[in-house]
C-alpha cells in the first residue's frame, strides 16, 4: 500500500485532501455494478469509461470547490442527467 495514500486516509497529511468518488460508483455494499441503467461504468477491472467519467464530473467539481476550496473557472460541467447524451 502507498504510504502517502495511507497518511492521507488517516488524516496525517493536512495539506492533502482526498475525494472519494467510489461512493457514487459503488453505492451500498457488495461488488460495484458494471452498468447503471444503460450506462457502462467500467471498461475493465479498474478503469471507468469516458461516459462514467462525465457522469462523475459534477460530483468532482462540487468536491473540488467545497472540500479543496478550488476556485471554479470556465464553463460549468454538464449535469449527470445529460451525461452520455450526444450534443447537437
């Protein structure tokens, strides 16, 4: 296991913030679902698909702005309701 990651998880690195998006991909207990609705979430054992990454965008943006206090710049990320929808 990575010692820095362990220190962050244990709160021993106050200058580093961790953002856990697994709670969105893997709600509840048991194995993570590979598909949610009609969206394929994983392309292999440990890598999410581009569509899943877009779906996570708003949650990541929120975490970076609130938890990490990163200033928001540029256009807002699209909502998860439109993730994976082709743009016209």
